[in-house]
C-alpha cells in the first residue's frame, strides 16, 4: 500500500462525513488534493471555502461552488492534512505554507477533521519543522527571536504566502512542550501565525497500509 493510496483512503473516509447543504472547508496539500478530487467526482450539494488559493483554484476548476471566506463567519466541517498529529490531537501543519488560513478556517469550523497517512502519526509532535508566518518588515528581528526557541531557523527562499508574508521554519524545538512553544512563538511581534494546532482538531482519520483509524477529541475527555 503506497502512502498516496493511504492519503486517498483517509480522504475517502472523511468524504463520508460530508452532507448535502454543508459549507465545507477545504484544506491544502497533497492529502487535501485527494479530498477535493473526490468531492469533484461525487458532486454533493455543498458549498466550499478554501484554505489556500491553490485549493480554491482546484475546487473551482472541478466545478465546486467556492465562496470567499472573507464573507463567512462559520463553517460546518473542515477537512485538512497535517505534517504531524499526535494521540492528543495536537498537530503541526504548514509544510505547504498555508497554516495561517488553515488555522482561521479551522477555528471557524464546527468540526475540523485531519486526514493523513500513517507517516504523520507521532507519539508527540516536535520532530517536524514548525513553520512560522512572518510580516516581511519583521523578518530579521523574528529570525533572531526564533533562534532562542529552535536549534536552526531557515527562511523559505522565494516563497510568499497567500497573505503576502514570508515563512521561517524552526527546526529542532528547544522546548518539547507544544503549549509553551506555541505561546512563545506567538508572543514575538511580527509573527502572524504558526503551524502548531493545539486544540483546533476535533478528529483525525489516519490510513496506514489500508487500515483506517479514527481518533476523536471527545474520546480524550478534553
Ligand atoms: O501548508 C500545508 C498544510 O498544512 C498541509 O495540510 C500539510 O502540510 C500536509 O500536507 P500533505 O497532505 O501534502 O502532507
């Protein structure tokens, strides 16, 4: 079973949660691309909002009704990928640079479901780089501040986010605690967003070698 087959299996399981009449948030990345393709095939009577220009384009080209999120305050269900997801449903996102819009749409959603292949499942997040979206004006200052939190900070050269910002990736977290890391990164002036999702994820659907596993926040009692 390839990773890509597992990504599609997770996306297919999530599509079963989509009901006619819903406003659905579309994630970004290779796993979310499977979701969009499946929705385009099945054509449920839904409208969608997208977490990136790339996902909006793919959805629109496939004939889905894409609404501008700027005019939306609530989404029924958002389905999105992740770079790491742990057993407490803490996730790291943003390898594709879309984490800021992804977090806004996730926060606006009644339910946010992560879809992933088994390689994304970890005991505890922190091995993946943490993407940080930064106001270009503050780039050098933020890089210096992040150097206190990570062993290495790298700018994504030539990358501009959909919001016109730059991305600095933090490698090697100096503090293993995601709550403390999220608070420390967010407190730096000039940081616009970051890829740590502490409480936004309500459920995860993970496919590994064809076996689909579901994790539910409700079952965690938090
Ligand atoms: O910015 C990108 C997003 O957070 C993606 O959802 C995440 O990187 C997972 O992407 P993929 O499904 O391609 O592994």
